């Protein structure tokens, strides 16, 4: 195959080798021009960026006082490294700022009271149609009701029952600090070891008629119920004795001294540690359960034996 050059002059013979060489040269020339253009463009933009950074640094130095007071100011990061290069936060985050309600127990208690208690007991603790007054409620009353989960109620007509506390210890102390300013009431009791023998006598005289001899609780007239004493803390037992929650009578210092209250608590704690050496405790309700077992199983088994012996005699 022959190719003809259209330039003026005599036709000359062009081979495939000549065409390939020409194409390679043109491609190499185009590639070199593209590389030179890209390099020139990159250098130009890099120089422009460096000039902008230098101008920004100069402006920042002028605003901060310049090199004259650079040593007098403490910089958040070293000059030799950028922020975040060595693990520093960017931007720097300030520490938690405690609010007045979090740092002041009284303010925190007022906040909790208005949010969870004022709807029934009133803004000033004077009570309402949904809840009694708290003017006579002291630290012992507040701690007993809140720490035992009886308060706050889920509804105004709900029956207070022992449950999981709605607040932690810090919030309970904050509520005590605020409610104590609404009136005067019983202070927090101080529990100490007591005489268990004396406590047994006092318990049987003052408590067993409602809470049963084994302190597991019992039913009362008019649908009422005396709760079990197997779960309250020693402080809660002492608080209940002093404030008389619900229908429970209130035992003042003139009726039971602090030493006698501690003795009753010691006896109740001793009841919790019984090992039931006679066998199953049958709910710990005393001779009622034992008599029932004797009648149903003991006499029933005796009747079966008598019946079998009578069949053999025939």
C-alpha cells in the first residue's frame, strides 16, 4: 500500500514504519505539554495558597498584639504544631459547668418538689384535695416515704406501697433539705445496736399484734394490711416507729426511747437470720400453718393407716 504526501513537490513513498514513528512523536509531544501545564498550574496555586496563609498569620499576629506580647500570652497549642496534630481537642471543649440546681441541694430539692410533689401537696406544702399538708413532715417522714418507693404516687388515688425508689440518694437528700424548710417534723433517727432480749419483749407488746409474731406482716380489719418487716432497712424501721405512717400509731420519745427503738430493730434483724432448725418455716406465720399441716397430712395419713388395718382384719 502506498501513501502520498499532499505537500507541494513530487510524491514520495511513505511506509508503515514512518507513520508509526510520526504518531509516537506526536503522542510524546502532547504528553510533555500536558505535564508541563499541570506542573505550572500546581506551582502557581501552591504559591498563591502560601501567600494567603502568610497574610492570615500576619493579620492574626497584629490582632493578638504581635510578637511583643507573645511571651506574655499562653497559647492553647505549641507554635510548631497545628491544633489536633498531637491529640489536642479542636475546638477546645470546656468542662461541665454545674448548674445552681446541681450544686445546691436546696435548689435541687425545690426543683424536684415542684416537678413531682407540688401537684398533690401544694406549691408551699400546705396540701390540697389530692394530698395532705407537709408542714409537719420532717426529714424522717420524707426519707421514709421516698426511700421506700411509696412516694411519689403514680396517681392521686393510688395506694402507697413499698417499691423501687424513684430517686437516688442525692436527690432524696435534696428533697429532705427543701421539705424540711416548709415546717417542723421528726428528724432523722440514729440507729445503733440494741438489746435483742429487750427488743423481743417490746416487739411482742407493741408490734406483733399487727405485724405478726414473726414480723412477716398480717391482714387487719377493714381491708388494711400491716406490711412485712423483712425488707425495710434499720433506718426505715426507726423512721416508721417515730412518724407512724398510714394507720400505724406514732411512738414518741415518751413511749419508746431511742435505746428501746434500737432494741426492737435488733430483734427484727435477728428474726431475719433464723435458720429454721425444725424444718420448713411454712411462711413464718406461726402455729396456724403448723396446725393446718398437722390436720391435713398427719390426721389424713392416720386415717389411711386405720383403713388399711381394718381391711386386713376382715
